[in-house]
C-alpha cells in the first residue's frame, strides 16, 4: 500500500513491555485525553500492570492490539491502538496518542502509515476507522493527510461531563 507521498520519520511499532507501565499510566490517567475517547475513570498501576502482563498480543483473542511507538533512537514517543476489531467485516478502529514532547514531529503520521500497512498486509483488513472530535483540528488534519475520508458526522457523540461534542467518522479503505 503506497498512498503516501510524504517522507516520514522512522518509527518502530512493538509490543508493550513491563517498562512501559509509566507511559501507559500517564496516558490512561490524562483527563484531557478522556474527552476524545471512551475512558472516563482513572486506572491504577496494578490494573495496567495486569493488562500488560495478561495481554496475549493476539488481536483475534483480545479483539484489540496496543503497540508502543519508538523513534529511530529507540525513545518511546507514543502508543497506537487497534480496537473494536471485527474480523468478520474486516475492520477496526484506530487510536493514537503521541507524548506531548514529541508532537508535531511526524511520528503520528509515521505510526498511522505503519499500522495501516500492518492492517492491510498481515491482518487483511478492508478498513480502519477513527472517531474524531470535530473541534480537534490537529487530529482531523492528521487523519485526512493519511488518506482517511470523512464519511459521517455524529451529533453530540462525545460528552466531557458538561458539554456534548460532534465527531467525525473517518475511514481508510485499505
């Protein structure tokens, strides 16, 4: 799959290790990120440690896959997820979080490129999709740049405890 014309930084996607607990803890407990996803409770270190230890890293068994994003120096720069995996319909939802110190450096685009290639060539998926807050211009722009099409708008889809936000369904056909 080569729909990408841009040059991206080198990234490696790898399975989670116990050493990634602090990163996972900071991401899962960042209340700012709760508004762009479905998480709305803090996770303890114990629960996250258990998740890392018991994840089979088999998308067919777990119905999800969480991968750590490393740059060319081996530094961890973020996490990319495939969730809501549906092997029958050959689709999955993708989510990505880049550490604040590594944003705007091309790592998100590079990781989305790698996960799309993996989803196409290894998982044989027909599509990846993301649900993105319409106000999150950076994410909307990122997914558009990576070939995702806006195919629907969900009214009042995300709720932050005080206000509802519209979201876009963005799909990449592999």
